[in-house]
């Protein structure tokens, strides 16, 4: 590749030529559908689990064997896990239902690649 720096250290005014590109067009069928985001349903289940845990734990009188914080922690482990699983199950059911309303459309894919041009070796330049 030619140097763009002149003898006096200035930069050449000629812009570098862009590399030649090769494009490949392909047409195919793709399925388009709306799908739920699983992590949002699971996060909603976790929030619901925390709220349910607090309501259930604080609605009963305090026991002398365990502190309120311990009861909230133990109950929360199980209730939050169950609610997260239920949220994932709801998302899975909605995902399966969305497959029934999916559409198949025609899509065009365009791939563009740079064409590598080999420069002549130093021996070939001198000849």
C-alpha cells in the first residue's frame, strides 16, 4: 500500500481508494412472530413472590423460635422460586400460542464482502 506521507511530513491530499466489494443476494422464506421475553415474566414472578412472601409472613403473629427476618427469608426462598417458575411457565404458554399466529414472509439477504487484491511482491515490482 502506498504511503500517504510526503517527504516533508505532510499528508497526501489524495483519498485512499476504498477496497472493491462483492455483494451476494439471496432470497429465502423466514417466519415472523411476536414472542414474549422470558426474563420479564420471570422478573414479574420474582416481584410477585416477594410481595406474597411479605404479606403471608407479616400477616401471622411472630413466633418465639425464629425472628421475622428468618421467617421472611425461609418463606421467600420457596415462594419466590415457585413464582419465578410460574412466570416462566406463563411465558412458555404465550410463546407456544404466538407460534399459531406466525407468518412466513419472503426476505432478501444481502451479504457484502471485501475483495482482497494481492499486491505484487517486491521482486515483481523491480522487474
